[in-house]
C-alpha cells in the first residue's frame, strides 16, 4: 500500500482507493461486544436480516439519534415522510440528502408512496431506474444507461461517469457525440438520445456513487438494527462516548429514559470504565464522571486486586495513597457512586476532610490489629434539587428523578412537549419554575425572566409586562406551569417568549402505600401539613385492591418541592398524579 497524487493515479489508469476513518466503526464494535457479552452469542452485523420491520419502523419514526448519517433534523423529517421499507430506500436517502440532489427527494417519496406515476424517457430505462422509481440517483446508473442504450463498453461508460462526476465540460461535450451516435446505432431516435444526455449532464450537479451510498447505508442500518433490538447496549455505548459533550449526553439519557430504560448512577463497586448493562438497566461508567478521568483505572484495578469497597472510608483509605484526589472524591459523591453504603451525600461531602486526615495521620498509626474507625460528619441532607444540580454538573444530566416526570401524563394531555423536544417557532411547554428574576422596564412596568425545567432539561423564558400582569400569581418558584409562547435564539441560547401561562392542576395525588414501612408513612403526615392545598390525596395498595382518601386537611398544594419530598420518601413510580 502506498500514497500517491490521485490525479496522476487516475491518468495512469490505476485503482484509487480512499480510506476513511469513521468513528461509527468504533461505536459499532463497542455495541457488538456488549451485545455478545449480554447474550453469550456471537453477533455479526454482516449477517443481519435486511428486511427487519422493527428497524424500518424505527427509521420511519425518525428515531435516529446516534444513527450514522441519519441524525440531522432534516434527515429525520425525510425519513418520517419516506417511511423506508427496504435497504434501497436508506441507500437512496444517503445519496439524495445533499445540497444538489435534495430537490429530487419529494419526487422519490411521492413515487414510492404511489402518489405520483413512475415514468421513463424510454421503456428500456425501466430495468435500470425501476429500483429508484425512475429517479436518476447514482453514477453507476449512468454507466448502465451508456452500456445498455449507447453500446458503451464498461471502460467507456466509466470515462463518462468520471466526466459527469468531475463536471469536465470538454470531456462531457466529447462524450455527448459518442453517446448520441451509439444510441442511434442501436436504433434509438436522436431526439431521445440528446434529451437523455442532457438529463445526464444535469445529473452532474448531484450524481452520487452508489457503492459509497450502499456502504454508508449498511452502517446506518446496522446502527438502527442494534438500537431497535438491543437498546440497552446501544445507549450504554452512546452515553459513554458522549461523556465529553454535556448536551449530547443529556439527549441520550433523556431519550433512553423516555423509552422506559432505567439508568443507574455510577458505583465504585459496580461500575466499570465504560457504561454497561446491568440486568434490565444501564449502569453508568466511571469515566463518565467529570473530574475522575484516569482515576477510573485506579478504582477498577484496586477493586479487582483487593475486593469490593466496604464503605466510603475504606475506599478513601485504599485510593487516596494511590493518587486519587479531593476533586474526584467530590465528583463521585455528587453523582451517587457511594449511595449503596447508606450515608447521605451531604454527610459524605462533609466527611472528605475526615477521610483525608484519617489516611494521612491515623492510618499509619494503626498497628497490631488496632483500628480507629472514622465517623461520618453531620450535615443536613442535600435537597433533591441540589442532588440534581450536582449530578448535572459532573455527568451532564441528572439521574435523580425530576418532579415534572411524575406529572408527565398531565403535561402530555395538555399538549405540552418536553423541554428537550421544544422546536420553534411556536410551542407549548410545561414543567416547574426553577428560578425567577423580576425586574422593571424603563416605564416602570414589572416583568420577569425565569427558567422552566423538567426531566429533560431547562429552558430560559421571559414574561413581558403585558403577560406578566396576568401571570404573576402563576410564575412562582416551584410552581408547575403550562407555558405557550414563541422560541427565539439569542446569543446562541434558546429563550421562550411567553404569551400565556397557567398553573398545572391535578384531580388527585395517589401514593402507593403497599410494602411501605411505618416510618415513611408517619413522615407523610407532617409533609402534607407543610404543603396544604386543594388536591385530594389517596393512599392505595394495588395488591389488596384498597384505596383510602385522606381527610380534607391533608389535601396537597401540588408543587415541585412537595413532589420532590414525596419521591424521597416513596421513590419514583409510587407517586402518581392524575
């Protein structure tokens, strides 16, 4: 193998090959390895069935985040309109979705869907153009036309293909004479031959190499197949590889969560370097945690060599002497990597100095079996909002459930989209008011800048005086709201200019009381007393088919802080709003 100037190689008639380094190949390899590890069977993308309905359904739904060549919003719209049903459709879309040939996409779609008749300049073109519904898409089709109608040898046809591909006007003019003459020799009218050649010349603006398009389409199909059939493996790999891109990592997390995939926080005892599949969930890898970096290798190697960590102090005693620092400890605590040991994250954060001092001063004095066990520092527990903030800081997204997720059915019923799905210009979005800043205009009128958040992210919003006058009682921190407005982009950031705001209300709040210990149920009473409102509260036991409505004095004010505290007590899935 050697390198040489491509023009000289082509002039000599030698074979020229371009080698492209594609990150997609690495992703595919990682997903395949994870699939094989989970199934215990070999998995070969070269033997995938190319008529898989589940894969084409995923493509037709535009569910193509992470799918090679098919991720852009424009491509998603094309796929949704096209509803691909065969690999040939994916090949064609790969070839057509470029500036030149994009104008042919609507024609291709209409003909595929039977909304426009398929026509040919001459019946003899049907065997060549039928697979693409009469649309000339590929350079190879030019070669076939030249060979079939003009009697060109494959070598001559390739000269024509190169002339078209490189838009060489002199060569195109020279080839025109040979093409028309060849067609006439084979009995085709001169007018047909000249019209066909004019079409071929116009094709020079967008002609694409079919073999290239097929190669890319096969990779796209393989990624889509694995996403459709092995979503846990797919998202585990994509999350790890997006760890340096907060926005993309959050997008994959939200997409997986929306599909019902449980994503577990990193764990010093259960996580590897990369995210992995754990039962029916995804366990986030240690390398995903900002500030950990190469320390992930230290953690995994120490665990393999000397067994699982007994608690936070055992971890610190074994890793601090090997170079793990305070920033990594803080990051691991913040994302829940020590949650399995039972101590609150606030207590762990307050205990970092205790752990460092123990390793530096006390541990060396422990001899003869004497063990001076350090104690956790006292600290008020982190609020759920603070837990989410820290998780987002070190992971790019929050694993702790957002209270808006509990109200998602109500939000959907009201026509609200998730923050991550907001697209302009006009939209309806719902969530909790996270922060609000009131100000006054030069005319002295009150207005507000605020942030609305849900389980998929946060969105900046503004209520100008004419709207804020009507919405001041609704736009309060912690309130669940429905917002209608227009999206504008300012300084590269999206902002919702609201025209209407209303409070999101519910008919009832249900709490699953089955298998709950008495302490949790006892804590419910003072919690509801602190958040008195008008929403009726019910306790239910599905197994025993029992439903109990609490007295009116325990009716709740349905806000984000209340739902956050309920989730801390009863966990996600046991708090239901209707």
